[in-house]
């Protein structure tokens, strides 16, 4: 069985430690746990490994957030990965900082990366693992907030939260979405 885990983010050093790039950070932690490295590939950086007998592809798209769908579709087709074996890791303004929410389908909730994936794949029926970044910004400052860096309190908790999200991602691969939702949602 093959799985595709896609951590959403933006390429470039100016985005590296922003809230919007949490998908990249989780993807990097998954690759570390699988003891594999990222290599330049079509539409981004790819790490390939095995987890409990399953082939896992971990992708950090280089298409920028708002065009992530092309990268997802390309790798699904290239590796013949079914939609039910795809997991998208992304930030979520609607959730308190560090909150984990895994869902098997759903709307884009205003997230441009998910919106593009929905458009390109022509479906909303894929798993998404949302990392709460909260919505602690003034009116009209959303872009500055998501493209801003973590505050001191968040930074202190970030390593543990990224580790939990990487464990949830690998649980999705081995235990499936229902078991992973039961074991990780809200934690």
C-alpha cells in the first residue's frame, strides 16, 4: 500500500518559520521519524520511506500554498495513490493554537491551499489534518498573522505539537482514519 502525506506551506526562507508553514514542519518531522531525507522532485520536495510495511511519500509542494492542488494530483497519479490514502496537513485559523483536528472530508473553510486542492481534484473527500494556529489578530490583519512567526509562548510548545501531529499522520497510515480520529482529535 502507498500513502501520500502532503504538508502545505510556502517555499522560501522568508516563510520558513511562519504559521502558514506548519504543514512543512510536520512533514519534516515525519521524514525524520522515517529516517529519510527530502530530495528535489517534480512540484516540490519528496521524501520516501516505509512505515510498518507501507510505502509513504511525504511531499512539501514548491507551488506556493494557493496552487498546491497540482502537486497533489501529480504525485497521486505518478505513484497511483488512491484518494483515501492521501493526507493533507495544514494550518487552521478557526482552531486554538496547537489543536489537532483530523477529518475525512470537508470544505476548504476559507483556506486557499485546500480550495485549490478541491478544485484540482474535483472533490472534498480527502483526509486533512488541521493544526490550530488560532485567530489572534485585528480586523484586516489576517495575512500578516498567518505569514507571521510564532510568539514566545507558541514557540515553547511547538516542538511537542509538531511531534504529536507527526504521530497522528503515521497513525493515519497504519491504523486508518477512524482509529486515528478517535486517538488524536482534540489532543
